[in-house]
């Protein structure tokens, strides 16, 4: 029998059958012996083949085959530096939720996510959430961030779950697609899903007053069928987003505004750092490329994955100010 994985807890997988039934399944141990370097050999969104366990007191199954994925999105494993964690697979569109200060989402985090999505061929829409909480200063920051990414070509939405602003525009982009919501803890993923489908009643938590960061409410990735003809994968909040399995020479290719100019560089293998006659650096000096994006590129190039979420914020602010001057 064939079905789609709707929930993964690490040991059990909830599989929706072709007839619409949900079956709790385990996997055969050999999956862990196939050289898969991810911490989770099966992810939400996977199409799998399974068999019903006849000897079980309850109806359970055993997964024995994973179909080829059309795409997937990964991050570095939190505890195992040489392994990846597959967040979800077979995604049509990912929505990255961004909040300016509640909690803060940095340019660097956004850019790392976008680079990974570009590498795996997944369209990303930036959703600037909680716009009802912005004052004059934070509104200016939000609009500036939106301008940076719209200039590159990324679609951006402005949304308020509490005031239901932008919800219909978001729904329109989700119809007949498998979408994924991602972002830091506290950016409002579960609250936004509840606004889209109130009957789900997903658990939510307030921002921690001590840390000004989100508190985890979604423990495991889970897919939901929505009443307006869409599927959504809600994911746990991500603190950091390390880049995996990329050669230095290919990183610039996942920055669309770099890629457009790359053939104008003097050297084919230009890393856009110290090389002469670099088209990317020339565009940067003309403010045709955002300094925040170039700063993110350098950080990724240097492999600086540790602690970037805290120390990059001030650099992003400086880069933003430089671009505005």
C-alpha cells in the first residue's frame, strides 16, 4: 500500500493512505543502513510504501520503501554536525515567516534559508507577519527588508493573523499546493495556520519576555489538509540555519542577483572577494546589490555557522544603514 507521511515523531510516522485513513507506521531498520546522512530517513511529505502489521493488537504498519522525492529542504542537525535534518519533502511552495522584532528575524537568517531553498529548487515566499504590532521605526525596518527582497524578485506578503490582514492573498497562493511554513519560534506559524483554518486549534504560546524569543509550540513537523483545497506543513521553530553540502564556488549561484552578473566577472571562478574586475563588487559599490546580502554571502562563504544568529544582527543593521545612506 502507498501513502503520504503526515507526521514524524522520530520513531513513529503517521501515514495517510490512498483511501484517506491514517495509519501509525514504523520503519525497517535497514533504512538507517543505506548511507543516508540525515538524522531522519523519512520526512513529512514523503510518499512511502507500507504493509499492515497483522500481528499487532492495533492497526499499525511497517514502511518498507520511500519513493523518490521531487525536492526537500534541509538544515544542519542540531547535535550532529556532520549530518543533516530533512525538514520536509515534496514541497510546492515554502512560506518563510519573518518578524522584525517580535522576535527579530535577521537578514542573515533569511538569506541562509533562501540559499538552501534555491539549491533544492523550492519557491520561497516571504511572509512579513505581525504587521499590526509595528510602530513607526519597526514599520520602516519591515518595509526596507521587503524592498530588498522584492528587488531581487522574491514575492512578499504582509500579514496579520490577529486582524486577518493578508490572509486571503496567502490562501490564494496555497490552493492546490503543498506548502510549508517555516521561521523562528515565535514568528506566529501556528497562529497563522489557525487563522487560515480555525477548526485546527493548534497550540500557541506568547513570546518570552525575558529573551524576546519564541517558545516552541510545534514539536514535530506535521501536515494538515485545509478546507480550501490546500495542504500545509507546520514545522518546529528554527534557531539557526546552517548551510550544508555546498562548494564555495557554487554559493554565489544561489543568490539570484549575483547569478545575473556572474558572467561579467573577469574570472570564471570568482568568489567576489579580493578578485579584480568583479561585477558583484562593482554592483555593490553602486548600491545595485544590498550590503546585507553581500554580508550574508561572505558569512556563508566563510562557513561561519556558529553563533551567527546573535552576532549578525548588528552587522545587518549596519549594512542596512549603509544601503540607505
